[in-house]
């Protein structure tokens, strides 16, 4: 799928992630304010490596500033795993939240899922992101039980339905 530009101002482009994005994506995950305090352990050692980017459909939302010499500042990203279908990661930089980037990434993910022939995509949500997924059109399907020590709390499970759109 070709990059898209959002009506969000300034222009946001979504492009396929490449290996050189790995460190920036890792920093975005580890630095997320949504994982501060009691949630910090879930991302403390998390790494988005070049191998992960090669194995999955990872897309980044970048600002048009181009200041970093790598196609703009990374404002967010998502990872779509095809088998079994799951939105594995979705992060928006703290300073970019509230600008519609998360919704733009979800819309892109749904289009990618549809193009891949998927009819639904599962999401195991971080607790503070539950409201976002509701607003983005996901349907609550259950609860993923805690998996200590990294994730010692239950998490809501959602599903995006994509085939009929």
C-alpha cells in the first residue's frame, strides 16, 4: 500500500517501516507515558528490532518536517501480524497524541488487513488505551488474563472487523 497523507495538520504520512526505524520505534515504546508507573515493567526491556520489522507489517506515521534525514519525525506506528490476525503494537508519541494520528493508523491498519484478506483483527489492549479502541471502532470480545511478571494485570481484548467495510 502506498503512503497516505492525513488531513491532520501538518501533513502526516504513513509508510512501511524499515530496519533503520527500529531504534526509534523502540524508544517510542519504552518512552510512552501510558506505560509509566505500575505499567513500566511491561515495556522496560521491550525491543522493536529489524527482524521484527522484516517479519511483520509495521507502518510508521511520520511528520513532514524531515528534520531527522529519515523521512520525517516518527509520530507513531503500528504492527499488524497476519497469522493469527492481530494488531500487535500501536503507539503514538506522547507529544503527538490528540491529533488524530492513532485513528489514522487504525484506518490504515484496517485497509492493510482488508487487502490481506482478513475479516477481523484481534487486539489485546493496554488498560489505559481501552477507551481509544472503543472510540476507534473496536468491539470488546473478552479479557486476556495476566501473564506475570511482565504483565501482572488482566487486559481487555478487542476485535476490529474489517471485511465488510
